[in-house]
């Protein structure tokens, strides 16, 4: 059990959208919608064999 003596029960992790994240890069490569511009830019520079090829 974690002791939260501060009285605050809302601990929300913030997403870093300034750095690419591998899960969001894969999402972009698979034509998903849960990614950011930085992920799309990084994903476009990486070549995966047979994954997310654009016709």
C-alpha cells in the first residue's frame, strides 16, 4: 500500500509529445490515429520490412 500523506489522490501521468515513442510510431506505421507529429516524422524515417507500406 502506498501512503499518500499529501491528500491528493489525482496522479495523472503526462504524455511527452515532444519526443517520439515507439508504440505511437508503430501506431502511425499501421495507419492508426493515436500518434503525434513527432511520431509520424520519426516513423517516416524508419523502414520496417513489410509493415505499413504506403501504396
